[in-house]
C-alpha cells in the first residue's frame, strides 16, 4: 500500500502541536505506529514516541523528527493547493513526520539493512529544557542509541551537514523610575538599551568555512520588553538576543563573545538562557559518506540549530535530510509539495534496503 | 478638633488605590465626608465623590484631588519614620487628600468666604478615558463648576501655575518573520526601532518661557514591546512615547511634531493614544493673584500634566497647590512630612476664611 504523503502531511498539520501542546499529535502518531504490528517496539514517554525494530542487524539508524511547531502566523489551518500543502508546520516538520510514518508499514513486513529507530519528540522549538530528545537521552539513552542519526528537518533535498550552535541571552538594562514629566530625576532603562539595538542592527555576521562548507552566522534581537506605566520613566528593559555560530567555535568561546557584546553595549546584566553546541559536518563518517555518495545527494551546511548537535554530543554521527524548504521554516507561507515528500521517502527506503 | 494629618495620610496610604481599583478608597472618603453632617451635599458617581457647601456665597472654590496611584514600586505598605510618612501615594497625592478631608469638618460648623466643592476622583494616572473628573464634567458639569479650582497635587508649598500638555503615541515598526538562523530571509522589526530609541535617548528637550515661567519639556520612551518566539525574527515592535510640552504650543502642533518625529525615525505607523492640552499660568486671574499675593506664596510652572488643564478648558481658572515634593511623585521613595501637611491646611483654611 502506498501512502499518500501529501494527504498525510495535511492531516498532521490539522492536529495543532505548538510547543507545549504536542499531546494530541503524539497520540495520533502512537496510534498509527501501533497499527504496524509486532515488528515495531513502541515506547511512549511524555509526548515522545519511539518505535524500534529488533531484527538484530549489525548497525542501527535512528530517524527522528520533532512534533512541535512555532506559534501560528495566520497559517494555523492547513490548506491544499494542487500538489502543495500550505500551513503551520508543513515544512518544519510535519512533512518529515509523514515520511517517517510512511516508512513504518514497510518495516512491518520487510527486513531492512539496518535496525531502525523512529523517534518523534516534543519541545524542539523552545528552550532546551523542554526538548523531548534531551529527556530521552537523559532517561532512556539506550532507546535513542544508533550508528547514524538522520533528522528529517527540512533540507530541500540536500544533506545538511552538522549544524550551527545557538545561544540565547537576556541582556538587562536598569534605570531609575521617575515621573515622565521630570525624566531628569530618573534614568530611562529603555533609552539605555538603544546602543545594543543599534549594534545588533548594524552587526555584520561572519561567513565561516568548515570542511569546505560555508556557515553563515547570525545575531538577532528576538524579544524586547520594557515599561511599567505610561507616566513613568522605566527602570528596566530586557532584550533577548539569539546568536548562531559556526561549528568552528567552541560553545564556551561563543557564549563569552555574545556576553561581552552585550556588556560592551552597556547591559547591566546578561543571563544565558540557553546555549547549544554546534555539530561538525562529519562528512567522512562511513554512513554519512554512503548516504551522500551512493545517491549523489548535494551537501550544504545546516545554518539552524538542530538536534544533530545532541546526537553528535553523544558520539552519534548525524545529519539533516528531510522534505521542505528550510528557508520557509517559521514563515507565514511554509509549505511542502508532493514530489519532495515522495523523493525523500524513496531515498530513505533505498538507503535502508526497503525497496 | 485638630486632625492629625500625618496619621490620616498614613491611613489613606494603607488603602490601596492603584488606577482602576479606587473603590475602597472612595468608600472610605465618602464615609468620612458623610460624618461631617448636613452642611456637605454629597454625591457619589463611580469611584468619584463630590461634597459641596450651599451657603449661597457669591463665588465658589473647587478643591480637588485624585484617589488613584501609579503601581507600587516596592512601597505598597506605608511606613512612618518620625514626622514623615513614606509609601505609595504619600506625595501623589494622599497627603493632599488628607488635607481636603481635614478641611471638611470646618465646613460643617463655620461659613467660609466662598462656597466650597471638594472633589475626589478616580483614574488620573492612566489614559484620559478613565479620568473621573472627565466623567464628572461630561455627566454632571454643574457639580464641578466654580470660579477657581485648586488641585492638591504635590507642589512642595509652591503654587504651580498652569501645566504642560502631555501626549502619548504608539509608534509601530513592521518587519517580516523568518527563522532566526536565516535572518536575511526576514526583516527584524526590533532592529528597525533602534533609530527611534537612539533619537529619544539623545533628544534635548527645550526650556520654554511663558509669562516669565520656565516650562521644561520632555520626551521619553515609556514602553517597548516586540518579539514572538525566541527562534523567530520579529515582525512587529511597538514603542510608546510620552511627550510633555509647554503651554506656548497648541495641542495640534505638539501632536503633529511628535508624530513627525516618529515617522522621521522610520516608524511605519503612529497612533495617538491620548493628547491633553496644556494650561496657561493664568497668574493675573484675581483669585489666583489673591492666593499667591496675600500669602506671599512662591510661584513656578507645573511640569507634569494635571487636571488644571481640564478646568482651564472649561473656562475655570485653576492652579496646583498641595503638600509633598513633586519630584518624588512616582518614585520608590515618595513621602510627605507633617510640617508640609499642616502648612498646606493652614493656608487653605486662611484663604477660605475658615480661621
């Protein structure tokens, strides 16, 4: 039976799963996996679902995808136009989840080249403490072990190697409250944040070469908050910055750099909200080399942080390969098309020896 | 019976009355006024209480004070140190309310030079639509008519003449959302707000001479808000500015100027949240001249907006004269002392012919 991947993607988009509210989608995924039968050993932990084959193969490939999406952006309801599904999560990454779910029935009646672990997890789009894969590595690390991990993050048919690290810091500016008719009696905390905003707006991020791949870094203000009442000079302003850095830098160096950047711009305090290491491209690893070589897949660097870094930190080679355009992730018009979905499934089936 | 004004101020500070929650304090005030007896005609409208004598005097003096305070700033509970009360509202303006309440018993057993109207009202520290005096002028204008209005806003023993106008605008900056690892696909709305913040921080407000009084203007960012999620380049940032302008400018000119300031700094849209006219000093008005002349009171301009502008707009000469240091209003350490309270009461009693 061939799965209609576009219809399945649309169905998955129809189950809302903004970070923190992935339960219904996890239920749906678990239900579909249990329908495959005894070949899949299924475990549910929170809103995380892991399905493993136990054929006794020499090597194991982990295929993973996160269930959650960012908040809706006028695109909460999926819509289909011809062979394209538009809607929240279509690219990041319900198309990828559809491919994983479509692989499952094959695993029920054919022995693959590798044992396979399918991992569906919650909390990838928010702070690391909520990340379901982190919880699995902490609580049941054997469940997610393997020789290669492929994350079906949207890569547009490319293998996206490694990933950039990501750091969020909250820079705080203090002031002194006063009546806004007598501001010289106070000190305006929002005015004090102006230089940091200006430096971020003018910041020219580097392009860094690692293993002949170009990692384009970034530094963005993603939140700002300040003010207590409309007649009061504000005594506090906080600015959240997101730094993306190439795998050439260590996590510690990258954190020190962004903290210094904020301090130099006048911040009174800088809190590191989260800091995730980058992952090296790992293109010489035999299984990654086979994946890219045998199917002649184009390779480029992954600019966004993904859980390949978590696999890498646990000694598991990992790369990103999934349907959908990564540049559409988190935008109002994210979408995925049928050809892309079918091609991704076909390639993974071939690599796993399922066709 | 002499009222202990310091104890009364402390009691009033002990009844929380942040804007929007003035009911309990209005109840307390109404109870105290009704205890005076038949000489006071009392009306309660919302959290506004008006007490009027009807002696048939030729002229009428309105004495007013607002019941509400700004939000607490670590000073919610009043505390007394010797002859000083510290706490939210002590200066702005529960000390003034205490003086008004202490005047009331005298009105019950002695005929003053003028008929007297005591007005206690809600919603002065927030948007004009919530202002209780506005409601009284709209719904029962005869209740608040008079030949002179004195507001007991904190003036530190000075007569503060006229008042500056105040304008709040919300400047909006649009952007385009994208994943924060690929910011070049989007446009950061918070970064776009940087020039406006910078210009506000650098703005040198004018000092304007009106009737030999120096009005010091101001322009402050009082709120900022932006950001949707920590991994998303934000598509919206809003900045609230408060402009204070001297009575030399018309309201229309002042509004046009601040809107242009925001547009010049790149704002995509500018909403005028509220705009209140300034009030002229009116120092030549006979009753204001008598108040300042007969008691040799020092005169200076009022920098903050007060409801003297509302009285002026209704053709009623008005000035500010009340206990407490205006520079402490809205600060964490606002306070008032016994000598100031007693002096204010004594002067008003003398002016009204009650001693």
